[in-house]
């Protein structure tokens, strides 16, 4: 079967980039794949999280999944820390991955910043845990934004090395083609990389100190309108063709966001709005954004009002996830040579 795995960190400030680049795409895959969507709380604590805030943020990401239309009955929605096999396989994969590979990860360099000596060991080892998240289900496809492409390549490298290192042991279990499939990225369409509203060269991010840089999924219509009106732009009107967006990162971003929200391409947007001044285009963008996001926000708020329900969804999802992961990890034990008596 084709099995999808992906996750979002419960680190607060869920934004339009997370929605367009990840969560809404997750929902769109449900007809074609068996989908496993995780709230990756163990990834979140690679940087400090206030415990009570972490709980709230786990429920918030869960609510966003459900509000976006992910069906926890036909598919799986759960939080990572409830399925111990993620951590167990991560340890094995820590021992497969090479320090040299992790040293090349650009996200670690960005997140650790200048004070690298003081970053957590977990932040450094993050990609090995991500590899475990995917491989513990032997998932075949991973929908992620552009920013996660490098980590997914590392997952493939780890899977390849595991398959090779343990080749004999894997064959002895009856697997001819290696134990872990090499997962494929699903990065398609517009808005795979939504940029900051204040700087078209930086990605929209939860950790940006400026709230004006992003549209949060909890923003109401007034906040959305204000942030789009204040979004940075250049003085020229919109071009008529996509190639006119080159070297205009802010314009390219707003057109891309419009396209993703309206369900078309940047070319479609320019066919309609090419030649428009930004003041007018922003007004049109505010309308689409509010129109698309208000129902999601409303449903998230409704769900968040009943944390007991969300926790039951997570518990049910964890049971289903464990039922897939446990037998796979049992085989890993045998492959590696861990005795289980
Ligand atoms: N700006 C973005 N455009 C498109 N997709 C994005 N994603 C994140 N930012 C954008 C996608 O959202 C998913 C979940 O991301 P995550 O929470 O696991 O971690 P992240 O990529 O580190 O997200 P942020 O929002 O940028 O947080 P910080 O500020 O903490 O780094 C992923 O599929 C990601 O591709």
C-alpha cells in the first residue's frame, strides 16, 4: 500500500505557511493514501517548551488537523510521545546516521544560531527522530514544505544504510528488497514555501518575533486584514506574467498565497489581477484569505473548547498507530539482534 506519514510541531503560532504548505495538503491526500498524521511533541521539546503551553499547543495542532478536514476515523491522528516505538527506533537510527550527515543540516545551523555549544543534543539529532517517525510505519510518501526536503533526504540515506548494514539479517527475515522503503517527498503546487509578510526572502515561521510577519490560524478577520494591508511590497503594479515576479519576492509571495487559497496557479492570478496596484490586489487577497480561513479558525475554536474530546481522538489514534508500529519495530529488534525474551 501507499502509506503517508507527516507531522507538525506543537510549538505555537500555527500559521498560513503551515496550513498551505502542510495541513491542508494532508487533508487532500486522504482519498489516495492511508494517512498517518502526527503532532510531533517530542520534536517540539528540542527547544524549550513551557509544559502547560505544550499541552495547549498539542491540542491546537490536533484541532487544526480536524478543522482542515482530516478524518481521524478513516485515518490516524495522534501525538508522537504516546507511541514509544518512535523513540526506540530513533535510538537505533542514531547509531546508523553519521555525524558528518547531521553536520550538513541547514535547519540545525539556523535554529542553533551562533551559540551552537548551548543547543540541545535533541535539536542536533532531530533528523534521526524524524527518520524514525516515517520509517517506523514503513511509510512510502511524506508531504512536507520545501524547508523539510533536506531532512527527508537524510531519512532516505538512513534507510539505505540500515538496509545495507543489516542486509543479511534482513534477508534472513524474508525481505529481498531491503527492510525500509525509501520514502518519496510529496512537495507539489504553489505555496510550498510561504514567505514572511515583512521580508519576502525569509520563510513565514512560528518563531519569527514579529507577529506581523505571519497570519496565524487563530487570527480573526480584522487581524488578517491588518496584516495583509501592512505586508511589505514594492511600488510597482502586478505584472501580467509569472516571469515578471522574478526578483520581486514580496509580490511573488502574495500572488502565490492568493493562488494557493483560491485553488489556482500564479499564472491564473496574474491573468485576473495583472496590472493592478497593490492596494487593490491586497483588498482582493484579504477577501479570499478571510473567506478560506474563517471556517477553519471557527472550527478550531469550537474543537478547542472541548479538550476532553481532542484527547480521546489522540488516544484512539495512538492505539491505531501503535498497532502498525509495534510489529515493525519487533522486526527491527530481530534484524539488529536485540534479544526479547
Ligand atoms: N513558510 C512555510 N511555507 C510552507 N510550508 C511550511 N511549513 C513550515 N513553514 C512553512 C511546513 O509546515 C510543516 C510543519 O512544520 P513544523 O511545525 O514541523 O516545523 P517548521 O518547518 O520548523 O515550521 P515553522 O513554522 O517554520 O516553525 P519554526 O519557526 O519553529 O521553524 C512542515 O511540513 C513544513 O514544511
